[in-house]
């Protein structure tokens, strides 16, 4: 019922920036908070940012002050602006509606000097 497509990842130098996009379809977008997750090699998938249907954001401590989550409801799209990137940000990034287990294909972010 719900389809999610992540995009915007790539290779970036330390201190650089990327903007990820998540295009969603289905009714879940207007009901649930949306979240960005990441999974680094050898680690579990973790929630790093979430935004409620009203636009209130929350962040994991590891990205607070560097990442910004936003949403464009008319386009059913969620964004993640990533600044001051560090090597530990290297991961596959996914989006999902909070409380669901539906994921897109993910987009790879690699941070290197």
C-alpha cells in the first residue's frame, strides 16, 4: 500500500553537505510521523530524525545540530538536510513512517576525506 523512494545520497568529503529526499505514496503519510533511519556496516538500523504530521522534529544526539528534517505535505515528500558530515555518518539511509515496517530501497551516503 505504501511505497517509499529515497534519493540524494552520494560521496561527500568530511564537512560537506547532502540533501536526501523521500517520496512517499499511500495514506500513511498524512497519519504518521515520518522518520529517517540509517544502517552502518555491522550495526543495526537506527532512527536519527523524525518529524510529526504537524512538523515538530526530533533528532538523535549523534546528528543534532547538523541534520534537519522537513516535510512537504503537498508532495508527500520528506527531506533530510545533512551538514558538517563526518565519517561516522557513512551508512545506507532509509525513510519510513513511524510505527510501520515499510522501507524504501535506501540511499548510500559515504563520507570521506
